[in-house]
């Protein structure tokens, strides 16, 4: 029998048996989103409830998979620490069951490694290959640093996890125990693209030259942007999250990655979240490589590409050009994620551009997302010193290199017409125009 298969069989146990190894006062960690362990984490949560364990803390990002861990009865028994919240984590944070550490995404590996220091790492991985390697699949992100930091490593093998190439593997010899849990990965369906999304997508496409390398954020606007790029040539992908819309760009020959300065011929990402179609597309696809986020999102690496275009979105922008993407006033919403990593990377890129694209209004047109000043308590995500382009369905505002009065005027021009008079009189009162 192959040595690695023998080792696999020796290390194979149930999720419950792994959970038994984790006691009170332990700091654990799980990868981002769809790559979180499911069976192990739920088994720990069950044990914490049934056996009255206390003070188990789990570090995670955008946690969406195990549901039991959010049970309010676990308060004080199984709590959370994160740098980017999902809907569940957001609610837990509002109820003091989740702690939040602000951090740029490319620095989170160091936050885990040097500040939080989780002792245990568990993750969902692809089945082992004949050489004893498991792929970390769609959740490479901060895994390497968590693996280096952990004293115990437990893997949950899932045949639905795609085998993704890159710096994305862990070897059986590094692992303390394995369980199997073959469950389809969580899916994030593509949003329907509206006429407004298409208008915004077309404005974005005007700023993307042939041979550019792109980063697309999550959501309907980046999706629409991808669709409007269908006539471009030789684009490259270097992105935080691989998204559904990138498949069409690759399959239709719009993305070739041939003109990239680094990683020629490869699409580069650090995580993925999408549909089964996307997970199948990523499986064993040598045209795509995932690397740790401290590399992929490093602004210096991003800046090595010429014509780098980053496309993200936000909650609101004020007339100074300050962008809030992570809170609704004082109320926490998400986190900085990779937004600033890409804004800074694009600024370092020769002819690079960073775009923040958004609808002009929220809440059925009742609130302008362009405000005279940010809502009291809002977190400034992208500062006015770094912001470049803001786009709404009413046009494009180029802010970088522009004076305060030019910025205010161009932002008012792309605000919804219902709010322009109000914004103009506020700008006059503030002496901006
Ligand atoms: N005032 C009041 N409410 C607002 C608002 C505003 N200015 N802007 C948005 N909202 C509300 C929406 O109506 C929505 O409420 P609902 O859930 O009740 O419908 C909610 O806030 C979320 O807004 P939405 O536009 O749907 O958010 P999203 O899911 O598209 O996420 C960000 C937008 C900015 C929160 C998200 O992109 C983010 O976290 N960005 C930071 C990280 C990042 O950019 N990473 C880049 C690499 S992927």
C-alpha cells in the first residue's frame, strides 16, 4: 500500500473524536467562507453545549458554513474573533459574541500569527493525491500562516472541494488527524443584473484598456462590469476572490493573461465563492493558481502589473471623497477586506486605476450614497488621499489629483438628481464650492 494512504488510514477518525481533543480555553482557527471546516466545527459546538466547555474561541473570516456555532446558547462557551464579518458574525458582533480586529486583508496572516496565535487549525480540503497532498481549495487566503502557527492540525476531507493549484497544498505528514465529510460547498448565486448595473458596467468598461489586469469585488456591479468587458482583448486576472463572472471572460477568450508582467498565462486569486459550476471550473484547472493573501493582496505585488484596474463598491462617499465601505454609521457591517490593498496596488501600477462603483442611492431611492459628510461614526475605509474614481449610474468622477472644489462638483454631478440641490447647498455652506 502507498505510504501516504497508510498514513491517511491511521489518521482517519470521526469529527466527534477530533472535537474531543479540544477543551476549554482553546483558540482555534478555520479558513475563510466555503473552506471552513463543517463537521469538526459543529462537533466542537455540540460538545461545548453538552459538556459545558467554556472560552473556546474561533478565528475565522466571512464565516458562512457551520450554522450551529452561532447558537446564542454558546455565548461564553464558543465565541468568535474575525477581521471580516458575514451576516451571522455581524449579528454575533452586535450581541458581543464576536470580537473584531480591524486589519487590511493582506496583513491578516500576521494578525493571526503574531497577535491572536490560534493553537488549533481545522479546515475543509480536497481528497489527498497519490503524493500525500491535500489542496486547501477555495480558501487558501490565510491558511499557510494558520498552519505555521497551530500546534494541532485537523483536516476534513470533502470530495466536493476542488483541487486548486498554486501555493495551496498541505501534506498528510503535517496533519494530526483527519475526518471525512462529503457535503456540497456553500454556493453564492450570481445576482441578477439590472439596467442600472449595466449602465455602471459600461462606465467601468470605458476605463479598462485592452491588456489590463483586473480585480473584481463581489456583487452585482462587478458582475455587470465583467459582462461589459466582453469586447476587450488579452485581459489578465489578479484578484482577491475568484468570481463566477470570470469564467465567461476566460472561456470567451477575453482573459488570456498573456500580457501580465508576472504569472503570465495564469489567473491568480486567494479565495473563491460562487456556484457548483465555478467549483467544477476551478478543479484541477492549471490556468488558475491560488496563493496566500499576504502575497496576492500585497500592494507591491499588485503594483507590478501594468494597467491594473481594481473594481470595488462601498456604502457611502462624502464630498471630500472619503469612502466608507464597512459600517452604517457606528454600526459595524463588514470590514476593509482587500479594498485598500487594491486601491494602493492600483496606485503603484503603471497606468493603474482604482474604481469604487456604487448605486447613487440606497433604500429604494430614499437615501443618497453621496453625502456632504459621512454619517456620524462611519469608518473611513479608503481615504480621500487614496481614492481615485467613483462611478454611479449617473457617470464617472475622477477624484485623484483634483482639488476639493473639483471633487465636490464632480461628485454632485454623479449623485442622483433628486439630491443634487441639497448636496450643492451643503457644499456651499461647507465652503467647498
Ligand atoms: N445608507 C444606508 N444603508 C445603506 C447604504 C447607505 N449609504 N448603502 C447600503 N446600505 C444598505 C443596503 O440597503 C443594504 O441593506 P439591506 O441588506 O437591508 O438591503 C445593506 O446596506 C448592504 O448594502 P449592499 O449595497 O447590498 O451591500 P453589498 O453586499 O453589495 O456590500 C459593501 C457592499 C461595501 C459592504 C461590501 O462590498 C464590502 O464589505 N466592502 C469592503 C470590502 C471590499 O471592498 N473588498 C474588496 C475585495 S472583494
